[in-house]
C-alpha cells in the first residue's frame, strides 16, 4: 500500500481533481451505450444490446488546467428498470437526455424523462438535450429547429450527435462537463454561504500538495 504522496512523489505542482457524475437517460435504443463507448473508449458496436440496469465508464479531461474525471452512468431505457435507474439520478450533477432523430416517439418521450430528472435529481443538475444518430439524415423524423425550441423552452443546452461517425460526441461531453465545472468553481469561490449548488459526494475536489521527497518514488498501477 502506498500513500498518495508516495504515488505522486516527484511532481513539482499540486494536482486538483474533480470527480463528476453524469447520467445518460432516454428511451431504449437511442444509442446511449454507444455514446458512452465512443467518448470513453472511441469504440462503436453495431450489435450493442439494450443495457440491463445501469453500466458506467470513466474518462478524464482537462478544463482550464484542472483534471476532470467523469463517471458516466448509462441507464436502461426500459420501464422495468426505472426503480433502479432513478436512484442514480440523485447522485448526478449532469445529464445527457438522448433521443433518436429518426424516431419521433423517442423525442416525444423527452418530456417524460425530463420529469423523471425533476422528480429524482438535484434541482441544479445540468441537462443537455442530445439528438443522436445524426448520420441518419435520410430518415430524420425530428427537425433540428423543433428540438432546439424544446431545449430553449426548458432551459437545456442542445446538440445533435452521431456515435457512429463520432460527430459532436466529444463536444457534447466536453460542453456539459465544462459547464458543471464552471458552476462548481463559482460556488467554491463564493464560499460556503451560497447553498445554490451543493453537490456533496457527486463532486469531489481533491487537492494533493506537492512533495519534495523523491526518495519515496515507486511503481504502481492505477486504473482509470
């Protein structure tokens, strides 16, 4: 077992890490799992099966010189898993509400999913409406302007993505994680007297002080 200082021995600067929990929600089959795998592993599976319950993956990004480690939860869209998946909304500081641009019903159901978040998630959760499968232009059933108007009406950010060809996938996650980071940073700067955004365990800033002792250097393995 090695202490944090031993693991980071030799670094001449402090590391400041944010752990952010984000959920992917929406109807089954809209491509949530492939959005997750495209962002975290740059992979796409044409034969991906419906998620059972909840799955997650992590990835770290840099925002304004700070390391943001995102823990992204892929929730099942089927009704029978609703009791399980809704429990994960409470721990999330961000959500990507995903629909399929080629299936209008998945877009219509966005209203219901939004209510799920309102009922179970923190009132200050950052939400982005995502129209996935933008590569299916010839099958489009949801006009971009219609979805954009819906997002503006409900105060959501909006983006169309394609997990298949990678279009805007990176941008979608970068945008929502940066927005969350900015909110958290502002709340920290304003001090503990501002209760507007109190993420508790969902956002965990960790400051690691630099160490001057290089004698403790050792090899170890860390999983992301």
